[in-house]
C-alpha cells in the first residue's frame, strides 16, 4: 500500500518521495534529502534537499526527530575509465534535546521513511552532528561492499575520501597511491617456479649396494653361502631338478637332460 505523504510541502519543497526519486535518477541538483513527521504525525514532510554534505548535516536540529539520506558516490577510476555507483547513507536523527515522549514517535517516522528510501547502503543512528563523520561512514560503506571497491568516495562539493584515507588502499590502485603520496605500485607478479630438474637417466640417486640397515657380510658368512650353493647344486644333479627347486629358477627355465 502507498503510505500518505504531507499534501502541502513547505514552499519550494517537493514531497519526499519525489525528491528521493530525483536522487536515485542522479539529478545533479539533488544529492540529499531530510524529512520529519508532518503535523498529522502520520506522514512525512520535506525539510530540505541539496547537494552539499555540510548543508545536509546542518539540516538536523537538536530538538527534533528527523530522517535523511545522502547519496555518496562510489567513484571507480581504472585505466582511464571512470564509473560511479550510488551508495546512499540513511541517517536516523534524534536530537539531544528531544523529550522521551517524542522519541517514542521516532519508530513510526523511521518506518515511513523506510517506505521511501530503497537501496540504502548504510544506516546510522545519530544524536550529535559529530556522529556523522565522513571517514567513519566511508569505512562502513567499504566494509559492506563487495570485493571490488571503488577508488574513492565522493561526498559532494569536492569532498572525497580515498581508500588510502581509511586504511584500505589496494596495491596497484593509482588513485589510492596518489592520495597516499606514493608512485603507483606495479601489479604483483607471480613468483617463478625456477628451472625444473631433468631426469638424468638413472632410476635412483641412492648409492648401489645393500641397504645400510642390513648387516655387512663377513668372510665366514661368504664361505657358508658358497657351501650352501654347492650343496644345492649336488642335490639338483641327484634329483634331476634345477637348482632353484621344484619349479625352477625364477629367471631361467629348467632344461631337461637328453635321453
């Protein structure tokens, strides 16, 4: 359902919904909107609109509940190509002099304003103008954004906050490097894997010979081994079997005797 809005905005002021539509359409004359409850306490009326951040902050008075939005521009400068994305900031203002009974009405006003302001990037509750610090707001926008962040945030009238200003500079980002007073850094290079080892033709580089964990042969063990071999050969002649046993040697077939 369409919520009612104040039928008679202040002279020279449009209804909040109309002003916010201009903000979304990137009308060069509208970067911000501030509203408050109308006299019927059931709708919103426009307090002010404009393009300057300082004027936006100054519109919030200490004795009222107000709701506003400022369209921060996320400006991305890459390879001589510039793109701009809207990053609207919503401010829910309850002035320091607002009485307890009036504060209870802030919930209704925030609900009404939420029906107008769509696509908000960051919402902040404020009681003092010092709560609206551009660097802190830029940090919040950057934190809730995607992996690809813009080069800087534009708050209008020449007020810009770069990623370097908020400690989120990206290596190779020319805008951030320039803002930090350093030359643009080169794109990170993938480390080289170095020359690959080639096969030398040998299956193993391990020295030849028996493994180190086997006992070294002695003269006595060598003589015993030779005697065992001779005994096997004699037994083979007597039984007409090859030296390797009944099934022959694993590497040489048995040859039957000529008859």
